[in-house]
């Protein structure tokens, strides 16, 4: 049982860590509203957007950071 718990904890830490690294490297301030957004690339961002959706809800609630797929136009 302890091995399973360890695996789940490591997987959860990797999930959160990957989101944190992605978030820090993909923040963009939109000139129109002067708000910062995490931008998910159009080419491969949709699966990441949905995979990290639970964390992005928490991120928005805690920091006000918004999320967007593809560049602002």
C-alpha cells in the first residue's frame, strides 16, 4: 500500500511541477486589457489546456491569472 501512495504522490508532484514550469514560461500580458494570461500554443496547447484545467481553475482563484489557447488577436 505504501508503494502505491508513493507513486500517487510522485505523479501528483510531477503534474503540479510541470504546470508550474509551463505557466512561468508562457505568461503574456495582453495590451488591450493589461491582464496577464497563460498562453497555450495553438499547435499543441489544447490537450495541455484540458489536462491542466483543474490546476488552472485553482490558479485563477488564487492569483487571478487567466488562460487562453492561442495568441490574442
